[in-house]
């Protein structure tokens, strides 16, 4: 702190202190709904307990707000949802728009003020939300004309417009050093659905080397209209079909200084999702008070508003009419996103340029597809990667690892992947295996493979420099000159895991081609020692247990101590990492820090593929826009706490909107002791993460699913068997992502965007459009309040139809049960489960046909060898579409490029929602069936070749 103050001018210091104190206040606030919501106008309450005798307990059980002011406001509900769609009148003033940030307070701050005394001061009176730190009595921001102005004529380019801007400074005084007096603003109409806005100051500045793929279809009929106001300059993006202003930068000042860039804009609704990576505790942002979300890749466990491992400057908005758009800002500098009542966003970054992409949707699926088309879609995971995975940091030796594997096997719990953490290394050195504690591991890995279990191991991005000439990672690295350098050209030294955190280490510069090659060579050679199937790249923020350089700290300069430091922590930019003024092949670390894991990802995948000859899997802790092309992600060092079940759903939904669908948290929690009740519910929920891995921190009691005794083992087994049964559906969803960009693990609104009741739902989620999962997230609960959107739903286990629609239902959820429902209109391919996917892949397939109101359903199945590289691009796959209408179920084979499909069978059909059946024919031949009183019909023992086309008629 003292060091920082020395570089501030007096004015700046005030700004920082305000930000800091706000931060600390927010840090202690309760972010759940509270009775402060009582201050909201009655019009925005929606009754959550329409039946009589509402009580606080019953209300909270439904996840709603309890605020009994029925005496003050008779007739208005005490138990309610906040309806965020409706913006009450009076929040904006009829005198024009008054953005919060540029309101100059007319009061001393604390004095009570009313409209009359405000007007007496010749100030504007414009009430805002209470307690939002926004002055109600202020001088109009419009009086401040110190913004940028358009100079000259805007130039129409082939695909857009270029506008020159300039700004004059009073007596030449700039608020921020290097504040630009002229800017070049470019809007590029890349396609009907994609708009790019780029603002530079004309000087060479850092730009993220992210390859944006071209959009398709031309821009003859754009979904948007680009508008601007010349003085002070601001721009708007308007949805043409509705006139909705999606983005209006008039909400605040545009700042463009060397190390401070800021823009504030209005949003068309409060239904905003994304911005990360942070531990968000509500999926939908809460605009009732100001929140700050910082980004700067950090090796630190989630503490709500602190920065985490990745930088994902991307958000999605559901507009008031249900149209959806997404915005991504391609900037890797340390940055801060403020959520401000209005609703508005204030964006601050301390380097680079403004490079913004607007994806116009208009459906949720379109918005994800359009974004992932630009930055690249995720690899298909290997089929085995969809199985259950087990890991622990702190297996002391091979015996302990084997004991966990054996327990899992003895309990009959499906298990596809075993992990080794840094324990397996010799002295925590990359590319080694400990002789004394894990000497038998290479042979054990072969034993596991024989049983159908794969092995993934860990690599950290630090290389010990004191191992002598036999440690090839270092000697080869020296030869190939692969390290991040200090400004003087010598390698940066840090200290992380190697030799029990004592060895000095160098940091590979993955942005450098020779380093990528070095890494690839080592990975391929490592395969000879340990036959891994995938790699897990950890600590790649990059972490450093010294802050800055081990010997010297960080030099006192503007990169290491910038004039404005986003509020991700109380320390400086180098905290637990290397100095911002260090140099890599692309730029200074100040610009590329948050890209470190991103640069490491591609060479790791290249290495894994060459080493294994297969599709492989790379799991990375740090991510950036487009990381999904090469890696998947886990949510980091979470906590063994009940709250983390809820946060994990939010995190996985966010990454699905960010085009990285194969994601999950550490099941049962990483930090702290787990316990049987927590782990039981978490294993049940965990069976429905796209990436399903139980992982534990060192020194904690074991938490593998079989260690807690028969009850937890049994419910883990049951939940995972449901997962394994549904894997063909999950795998097909990944194919749909890889080819069309769709999210796999979805919020309810993704499928029901016209139903605003789905917007706040974040304790339930869906797989694709077909499966609704409603886990228990609270200690001791044996029921779960479930929202059912406007569709038919059937209980997965009983086949019973739910009659509730667009409403909540409290469902029984005994300890051993996770509620799963099938949604009308879907045909879900299944396969009988087994101990692992290698075995399950030989079992018969099934189809679960879930009819909608019209009595129809459709679906598809993608299947291949599960491990070949790019099979979906090379035609080496099987793809079939299923459809049911008017009692007739048919299949249409679209691609028959996986020969083994002919050796597999389709064994069962489960039909839900048809009604009484009297006869069934399969390809014209009458076939027997069973039917339950609830109408569920089963055909079993079919022997159709899995790649055959068929017609099955129910009547
Ligand atoms: C009050 O504000 C108006 C509009 O800005 C201005 O014209 C007028 O002179 C002001 N009056 C006083 C007393 O300051
Ligand atoms: C640029 O294009 C816009 C919209 O087509 C048009 O209104 C404007 O006159 C053009 N400006 C110039 C300088 O050609
Ligand atoms: C493995 O580690 C455990 C726990 O430290 C210890 O009790 C056990 O003796 C070790 N086994 C072997 C074979 O080293
Ligand atoms: C159909 O099969 C499912 C799954 O095997 C089973 O749970 C259900 O009871 C069966 N229904 C009938 C009518 O046999």
C-alpha cells in the first residue's frame, strides 16, 4: 500500500481510496436476497406463495424473498420473486437520462435532502435505487462537455465506418497520464449478426493475438443499427427489429489513457449473465447495488469478488422481450467490470485497446454459436472423458492411490479416469515419477488401462534450475532458450512446488515457438516413462510463491505499479506471480499475464496428441477467450462447503456461455474436510457436470465416493449409472457444440427464453433441451423446490408425468435421490451403463422418446470410436436423426462412417407421454411391449443393428 501511494497524485489517491472502501463494504455484504427488497416498488414483486399461510420458512424453501410488509401494503405478497424484467417508473427521470457515474453530487454527502431543497440549489433531482451510492441531487452530467468530439467527416468503409475523435484538455491537463487527445473509432459490420467496435489511439499498443474466425452470410441485412452522437461522442448499438438499445456508451465518460481505459454503457435489461472468472453467487447479476468484478489470472481460491484463474470478458443479456445478445471484449489486461444500478456496466482496463464484439443472437443458442464461431469451439472430449474421474492431491504413495481405486471398484462405482497430482513426481519436478513412493506407477497405469481406466497426470509451468545436467527439461530449455525474461534479458526466477518449495525455477515462455516445441518434445518423451492419456496443466496463471522475482522483487516502474490497479486484491500486480515488466515473446507480462495458460494450452494439446496418437484431453486452470479450442477447465480450488454446490452450477453454466462446455468443479470440494452428507449430495450433483471429477486437497480426509460407507457409495453409484446411461446423449451434445456451438449444460432460460420466470433460476440446470436436473444444494434438505417451464415433464425414474407448468413444485428428494426429469419433444439416446465407458460402449443402445403436447419428439445420436482425432471433421463417425410423429418413430442415418456401429444393437425403446397403446410394429412386424399404469411403454429385447434405419409404429 505504501509503495502504491508514492506513485499517485493526490487526486488519484482519492479515487483509489473510494474504490477500496466500497470494495471492503461490499466484501462484507450479504449478497442473498434480503428484506431490502421491500423497498422495491410493489409492481415488481411476483407472488411466490399464492396459497394461504405463507411463512418465512416455506418462502425461503422456495428460494424466494420473504419480506412481510402486508400491513403497509395490503394486498401485496410477503413472499415474492423479484421480477427483474419490469423496470419501475421513476428510476430514470423524465428530464433526460442521468447516468450515475457522471452525476456530480450537489449535497455534502450525508445530509438528508428532498426534491425542494435540491431544486433550490438549481440541481437536478432524480431518485435512484436506495443505498446504491448514487446521488439523487446532482449537477447534470450533460454540463460536462469534456468528452471526445467527432472531428471531420466519418468515413464509410466497405464494411463499416471510421470516425476520428479528439478531446481538448483544460490547460493541457490530463486526468490520466498518456490520455489520448485523438482516437480512431472503427465499427466493422462483420456480418448480419456480428458487429466489431475497435477504438485505438493510433499508436502501437498491445492487441491480443486471438484469431477471430470470419463470420458468414454477409452483412446485407444487419440485425443491428450502429448510431453515434458527435458531441460528446457516444455510440449505440440498436436491435433493428425492436428498436431496443443494446448498448449506449453515453452512460459515462470515455477514457483512453495509456494505462487507464474506461467506458460506461447502459444495458437494455438487468438479465445479464457472465463476466469472469469469479465466484459468482447468483447466475443473474444483481443490479440492485454496485458490484465490482476484477480480472487478472490469479492462483487463489475463490473468495467471491476476487479475481480467479481465468479472464473471460464476456456477457450475455436477455432483453426485455426475450431476444438475446452477447458482448465480448478482447482485452487481456488487468481489468474491472462494475455492475451498476441503472442497469449499467462500467468497464476499466489498464492496457491494450477497446476491441468489442457484439453477437446479436437473437436466440440464446444463436448468441453462443455466433461467439464460438468467432473464437473457436471446444474439442470433442474423448468418450472416456465423460466418465467419472477420481483424483487427490496428497496420495502419499501408490498404495494410497490404489486403495482409492480399489474402494471405488469394490463399491461398483463407475470409474473411467484416475489422476496423479504432483505427489507422483520426484521432488515435484515436471516430467518425473517418484521412484520411492510411486515406483510402481508406470506398471499400474498399464494395469488400469487393461481394466478400461485411463490415466491423466499433472504438469506445472515451472522448471527447477538446480537439478544438474541430467534434468533434461532444464538443459533442453536452456539450449532452446525458452524462458520468460527480465527486462535485462536474463531469465525470471521464482519459487513454486519443486523441492518442497525451495528450488529456484524458471518460467517457460509459451508464447515463443521454440518453447512450444520444447514443451511438445518433453511431453512426447514423457509418454515413454508414464503412459498418460491426458494432461492437466495447473498453476498456469502463472503462480509464484514469491511475489515478483525471487531475488529482487519488482522494479519501481509504471508497469509493476500502475497508476490504477483493478481491485482484485489488496496487493500489487505481482502478488503471487511474476513482475509485470517481465518480457515474453509477444509483449510484456503486464499485457500477457492473463494469457499465460492460454499460450500453454495449444502446445500441450499438440504434445498429448502426438504422444498418445489419440484425441487426448488437456485440463487447464487458467483460461481466456477461445481456450476451449485446446483445453477444458475445472473451477479450481473450491471449498468443501454446501454453498459451493450452488456456485458450481453457476460456474459451469457461465463456461458454457463462454464456449467451454466441458467443465466441472472438484466434487466434494478441494479445500477443507468434506463429510458424508455433503459428499453424498455432491456426488449426485457431480454425476451431471459435463466434467465429473472428485478431487481433494492435500491433508484432507479422503473423500472418494466409496470411503464414506455403503449409503454414499450406493447413491454415488446410482447417480453415476444414470449418467453413464445418458452418455450417448451427452456426447451428442458435445458434437452439437463442436459443430454448431450450442451449450451443453444450460440454464433453463436457454431453452425457455420467453418465460421470464426462468431468468433467475440457477439451482437447476439442463443437459441440452432434454434433461432437467434439480439437485439438493442444502444441508439436511430432503425436498427440493423445482421450477417447471412450459412443457411436459416426466420423472426419469418413474416415468410419471408432472402436471405443474410455469410454476414451482416441491419434490421429495430423499438422501439417495437426485431429481431428474425428461422434457417433452426430445428423443434421448442411451446405452446400458457399465463399470467404465470402455465396457459400456459394447452394451445395447436405447432410446427414450419423450413426447410434447403435439405428440411429437426428435433427437439424434453422434457416435464414433470416442478417441480418434477430429473424427467429426473426417467423416469417421455415425450420425442418426430420430423423429416421432403421429405414433410413428423413425430413424434417418445421416452419416455411417463408423463401421463398428453395425456390430452394436438398439435394444430398448422407452416411450413417455403417448397414452394407451394396443399394438406396436417394428419395421412392420408386430412386437410385444409392456405398459405401466402411468402410460409408460417399453420395448425391450430389440435386436436392431444400431446403424439401421427403422420405423416403429405405436397405436
Ligand atoms: C440554474 O441553471 C440554469 C440551467 O443550467 C441556468 O441557466 C441558471 O442560470 C441557473 N441559475 C442559478 C441561480 O444558478
Ligand atoms: C455513410 O453511410 C451512411 C449510411 O449509408 C450515409 O448516411 C452517409 O451519408 C455516408 N457518409 C458518407 C460521407 O458517404
Ligand atoms: C503409504 O503412505 C501411508 C500414509 O503415509 C503409510 O501409512 C504407508 O505405510 C505407506 N505405504 C507404503 C507402501 O509406503
Ligand atoms: C421400462 O424400462 C425402464 C428402464 O429400464 C423401467 O424403469 C420401467 O419400469 C420400464 N417400464 C415398463 C412399463 O416396463
